[in-house]
């Protein structure tokens, strides 16, 4: 537990600092670009996230699973997985290049170069994924965190240079900055490249592939649930307003960053940790305790950020027209709490080598995402997408919990978790209806409600 906590702290601190640097771009971009331009950038990165899953097709998780089995040659597993990724990445990149013109026309890219930047970012993200996973498995959290920080710092610095000093207005420079920053990581991961030897050992390849390929579909459903709302808004809203609404929605979505950061940091540390703990007979009790404190921490961020949105939004969203969507932020924060809970629950099908269950659960989420967006977007616009996100992740938590208790029982404290999230939501409603005109009076009142949450948690944990 101490090891998990310390590594989560390292990943968390670096992720938070890095993302705060990265999110310093939100004021810059919302000041430089129109809502339509920002919407194009959002669609670009939504599809990057979707295709990242296709390019990786579960190899990262498969690498963790097979590298942590007793008497396994970790270097051999790394070599097999990395060789597969090199071969498949070349194939996928060629397909995207071949269809570059239709892709540019579909997404209304004004320059074909945007598609080439798109392909370059995807290729680099894929080939460096396993070297980063190897650092996590070897408990090199500081080196991992340092490289991520360097990458984000360079990306932010280039954006500031292009848009602040050079006064550029072409969104293509956003992608160029990203591509340069990512390319620098390749030589910095030299230790993994020195250890790499091409290998496609068929005896090991088959079980790895059979374990990994269902994770591709699981990952696709996860990314679909996370980013396809932008595409659905584009499809089901009038063309003259769709891109602007996507821009507002995406800018406000980024204010759920605080819980997203915590979930990401936890996932970096927890995934290899869970696999390493799999042989421990007390692992269910350990997993339950981890979940308990995870929900407490995420609940605190849910309450704290939601009750301080007035001044947080003024910092991150420079133009007032972006702040009209602030009401969806608490919904998205709570949705990301459920997503974090799902990541905790999902360990059961990875440990039991039943990764196909992840696809089934993800498909439940996809169905909820499509149905709720279809019903609500025509009437509520991006509010409908926010509600659909919450409904999707909550339903996945319920389904995963029910199935997990049958195949890998864990004594989760469900009642306590529900109580903390319910308490947080009640405090938010209370804070919404009782507001003061004076900034400092409102600030003190809202944060007194945060202290109520902390006091109740402290009393329960102490008891």
C-alpha cells in the first residue's frame, strides 16, 4: 500500500504539474481561436484518442500481464510486443496516408498537412507506449514522470512561442508543437531501444495476442464513450451551431481535469501494482481498501472543484462565451469519478484472463452513450452529452461490479462509497441555491461546505 501510494504521488504530482502547464494552453487557445477553430482542434484530438487504441490494440496491458507471471522472461515479452507494434503501426499509418484526402475533406481540414501531422502523432505515441510501460513495470516512476513533464513543457513552450510571440493564427501550429515535443521522447527512451531485439516467437505470440485483442474492443468502447460525444454533437446539431457548441463543450470538459488527473495518476501506479499483487491471497481485501480511499479522494475533488467554479472558470476560460457551459462541469466531474471507480473494478477480468468481458461492459456503455445522446442532444445540446457521459460510466460501474462479484469477489464498501458521493452532491445543491454577491463571502461559504465534507469523512474513517 505504501509503495502504491508513493508511486501514485509521484505520478500524480508530475501529471498535475504537467497538465496544469498543458491547461495553461486553454486560456491561450480560447483567446486566439474562434469557437469553430477550437472545435476543429477538439475533433482532431478526439480522433487521436480513438485511433491510439486501435494502434495499441491492448499490447500495453498484455505486456503487464505476461511480464508479471512467475518465471517469465520480461525482455522476451517486451521484444515480442514491441515487434508486433512496429509492424502493425507501419500498416495502419500507410492506410491513413492512402486515405488522407477523404479524411481531410470529412473533418473539413483546410490543409492536407493536418492529416500528416495526425499520422505522425499517432505513430510516435504508439512506438513509445511500451517503453513507458516498461518504466512503470520497473518502478522507475521518477524517470517516467520526468520525461512526461519534459514533453508537456516543450509542447506548451512551443505553443506560447507560435501563438504569443509569433502571433500565428493557424491551428496547424498546435499540431506541429505536439509532433516536435513527442518526437524528442524517442531518443530519451534509449535504454529500451538498447534492450530491444526483434522477436516474433510464435509460442509466446499466440497467448499474448489472444489476451490482447479483446482489449482493443474494450479500449475502443472506452474511447468511444469518452470522445464520441463531440462527433455526435456534430451529427445531431444544426450545422451552423454544431462546431461552436463543440468548442464550448470541449473547453468546459477540460475543467473536469482535476479528477481526470487523479484517475490517470492512480492508473499509472495501480495497473502494474494490481498485476503484481495477483498472487497474494489477501489481494481482494487490499483492492477493497484501495477503492475505499480512492472514492474518498475523488469525492473531495468533486466537491472542491464544483464549489469553486466561479473563479476557476475565470482563469481557464478567457472569453465569456465559453463560460456559458459551466453548469455541465459538476456533471462531468461526477462522471469521471465513476470512470475511476470502473478502472478499479475492471481489474477482475484482467486478472482472470477474461478480457472479453471488458468489451461486453464497454458495449453497454456505448449503447447508453448513443441512446441518451440521441434523445437529449436535439433538445439540450451539449447538456445532453454531459448527462449521457454520466449515465454511461455509472451503468458500466454497476455492470462491472455485478459480474466481478461472481468471478472475483472483492469486499468493496459499496454503501460507504455511495454515501460519500451522495453527500457531495447534496452539498453542491446547497451551495448552488445559497450564493452571495460578494466574492469573498461566497468563497468562504462555498468552501465551508467543502470542510463539511472533509469533517464527515474524517469522522467516518476515524470511527
